[in-house]
């Protein structure tokens, strides 16, 4: 995107942290960026911000306070490019916005009346609700474990979260990809609970649309979300740009007044006017994820989650089965959340379940403290 020419162009992120190519380097980089003052096990709700993002946002807000606004549109483009690399697509396929619900709504608007949309029971509202409120679509919900086998010839779209927010169950993406292709359906994946620890790039070739907020496992500020559309005009022209503002123009700074003469010839036609302070931090948060590496983060996160599952067994508790997920949800223990929070252990209460989410800044001592908290009367 063209910029306003205000302030310095901060297009290069320079990391002074140690390389993360080894376990020691991983830990060194994490400790240089994150310093939680609680036992924070709630990344499925909100991820912690790295220090470099906090400093960048502080600098950006001061630049506005002092009357010399920095070029934060450059931050939007840097964030778009890094997210594109993380999920394995070209930046031209990525729209930058703030909300999954907005992009779910655009996909819903692209469907003909009467089209069948297949969803998972109990999926996150922002993923599925826009299809319901249209009123003239056939929305069908089935258990997550049966979603692949439930695709049928008249299914137009499967809309599902890659990882369930409530309990961390992971969709069988290979089976789902095979099913939608066999029946000529399209696949819309909400990866909000996956990007940052799951290798989305491994599955992206068979995903038609993908959305993700970035304030969870990608450790970005709130106000940042991304939307991935298929390659080329047949991909982005299939979705109506109903919310197109000036940033959606091919030449945004020439699109500020009157009708936009030409929409962007890329997914940028779906950009929302960006929350610039959030993106000023997001480019640096995403850089941390890229430097650490999704594979290394996944290994780290899953090891801690499995350690917690093993500890739960010794306490006589059985979590919701969610193999291969860093989210562990324990039925009946959600009522313990307030007392755990009072003790400095941050988890979530979701549908009566205690939900713990293990991420890159967590350690085995965090697992031990949570288990000890649950062991205490």
C-alpha cells in the first residue's frame, strides 16, 4: 500500500535477541521478550505482548502525541507480509483487518440463496453466526469429529475452526480437505486458535478461505486480523467487497473522495481501515513468531500440554480429548477459575470447563503451579 509520507518508514525489523535455532536460543529469545508477572496460561483468550511490540507501540503513540506521526501504514504491510510467510501464501492473497466476523460475513454474502453451509457444533460464534443471520442459507451443524464424513454433494461451503476455542480439539484437516474436494465444496478455515503454533502452511493449498485474529497465539495487540483468499482474480472477485473503504482502492491515497474508481487487484480490496497503533506492534510480534519458528513453538507448547494432562491423571481428572493441541480443557473445574486467578494463575472458564493454554512463554514450573493450585482445596 502507498503511504502518506508522514514520519520515518520503519520497514526493517532488527532483532538484537539471540538466535532461536537451538533450544537455548529459543529460551533466550523468549526471556528477552516476555516477562509475565503471573502464571499465565490463557493464550487461547489473549496472548502476551513481546517487549519489542510494546516499545514500538509506545514510540508510535508518542509520535502522534508530539505531532510527528510515524508511517504506520508501513507496519500494516510488514505485518501482512510476515503473516503471509507464516501461512505459506503470497502477500497479495492476504487482507489486513480487525475481525474474523467481518470476513465470515463477506464469505456468507458471496453464497447464493439456499446454499448449504456445513459447520461444527459449538464452534466459535464469529466463525458461524454470519451464515445464520443471512436467513436464506441452509446451515447444518454436526459434531466436529463427523464433519468430514458429513460433507455431501449439495454442500457449498464447510466453515470450521481449525482448533476449537472451547476445548482445543483439532479438526482432522487432511480428511476434511479430501471430503470438500471430493464433493466440489469450498473450505473456510478459522485459524485463530492455530496460527502461531500449528503449521497452517502444511494445509493451506486446499483451503479456499482462511481467517485468523492475531491477538492470541501470534502475540499481537487486539485489533489485528487477517483474511486469505484464493489466488488471482477468480479468487478475490468471488467475494463481494461490501465494506470497501478508501484503503481498498488500488491506489488508496487517490481513493479518499467519492466512489473508488478501481478496487485493489488483490486481497487488499478486503482491507479494513487499520487500527494503526495495533499494527505498529503487530509487525514486531509476528517477527518474534517467525524468528522462533512455528515448529519449535509447537514442540514446546505440546510438551507442556502433555505434561499437564499427565499431572491431571494423577489428580483423578480427565480432560476433553484433544491430542496434538496446546489447549487442555477439564470438565467441571471451570468454577475453580476465580480462586486460581486470585492466586496469580490465569486460566479460563469455558462452558463449565477449566481451559489452560500453553504457549511459548510458559515453562514446566507453570504446569507444576497449576497442578498444585488444583490439588489445593
